[in-house]
């Protein structure tokens, strides 16, 4: 009998290719090289700008070709009075400007330059630095650094470039807790209280640990509660992070009870999108606490507050919920 042919050996599986859109680097390179990128302030595109800046009381510090399109840009120091926001950008938020000024003052450095162009009225316009400019004035700066472009149309195209995602609560919390962990590795003996300006708010550390365990954690519902009870811990970072990990675990256990209550309310016909806010507000042991002006003391220790909150969740009275209560919560949330 003729011998059967052996089955062909299986082909090796193809190597996995990086999917398109997964941050794959471009195969083609763009922009000027290191040898080309330097540009004299006396070069034709920048000379007139440099002269204007000197006339206004500023200083032309240097020129370069921006690394994508190779267009010339002037690095300059400008007197604050010489720069105005574009007349068509959003209104100034005094609250944001004050907070920005305070944070810049805490760091002791003003590092983020403005983008500046020539405006239609011959003045220097900043299309994206209104709040930084206001903060610089509040801080009493004589000069402010800027990247000045001779391309006047940039004033109308800057909004298209403002596509960077702003920090939401989750992003900010995760960034803060990762920063704390990195600092703890560098020198775990430094106390958490030493990094208040860097961490911004104590509750961000607790929420960050909760988000690490559960990326879908509803941190926004608990933020107001934590603001009243969570404060920086005067212990070494390594120890404070372990303590906060316990807070985060307890907070997630409370959220499990909150989900149970929400499910029971939905079964009874309550379909409001504000159910979670309502339930968390009802079990919040410090919801009626009003801090006096200038008082930064916690309403109660965070561990005690979590204990009371967990107890309130376990004995939550479903019969006490009314539609009018939820309506008031909705009004408050919209405001």
C-alpha cells in the first residue's frame, strides 16, 4: 500500500502587528534638524518683531524654527502692559485667575510662556494666555516670557490647537497618588504634609487609591464629603499611603452599600439620574457642617466619618425617600 503523505507542518503564527492608531510612531520624519532649528533674531521674519519688542520695553531672547512646520518663532520677554488678550476669547474667570496666581506663587517660578502674535490693532495679542497674564499682574511681575509668532492668523487658529483633555477628578486623583508613590520611593521619610502644594488637596490621594482599585469608581459623589473630613497626614509618605489605602477600601465598601440602596430604589420606581448623589448626601455624616471663614480644620476625623457613613448606609430607610426630595437634589446638581 502506498504510504500516506504526512500532514503539512502548521505554519508559524504571524507576528502580531501594532494596530493602527495605537500611538505608533510615524515612519516619516518632519521638521527641521538640530542644525537648522536655531534662527537669528535679526533674520527677515523676526527682525521687525524684535525691534517692536525692544521699543515696547521688552527683550528679544532668541529665535528658533518651531519643530513641526519650521516656522520662525521669537522667544521674548515682554512688559505686561504690552500684551492684551484677544478681544474675542472667553471672559476672564476671576476665581481661576486668583487660584492660578496662588499656585504659581507657591512654586516660586513662572515657567509657562504665553503664545503672542501681532493683533489687528498693531498691539501684541495672546490668544491662549488670558488667565496667566492676569495671574502675572496679580503677582506684580515686571516682565513675562512669550513665544511670539509673526503669523498673525495664529490668533484665529489657536482654538483648534486647544485639544488637550483637561484634568477631570479621576485623572487628577490618579496623577496625585502616583506622584506621592514616586516621592515615597525617593525618600519615604518625608511627611505627607510637606507636599500640600504639590498634591493640592488631601482627598485626591484617597480618591486616587480608590480609582486604582476600581477605575469605574464614582469618586465625584464622595468628593464633597471627603473635602470636609480628609486632611493631609503628618506622617511619612510611605505610612500615610498605607493608611489612606484603608480609607479607600472602606469608601469602596460604602459604595457597594450605596449601589444596593440605588437598586432597591429603582425597583420601587425611582429612576432619577441623581439617585447616587441623593443617597450619598443622606448618609453623609457632615452634610450639615458649615466651616467658619478661614477654618481649615476637618469636620471630624476621616476614619470616624467613614464609620458613621457605613452605619448610615446599612440602616438606610427606603420608605423615607420621596420624589420631591430627588427633585431638590436635581436642582442643586444642575446649579
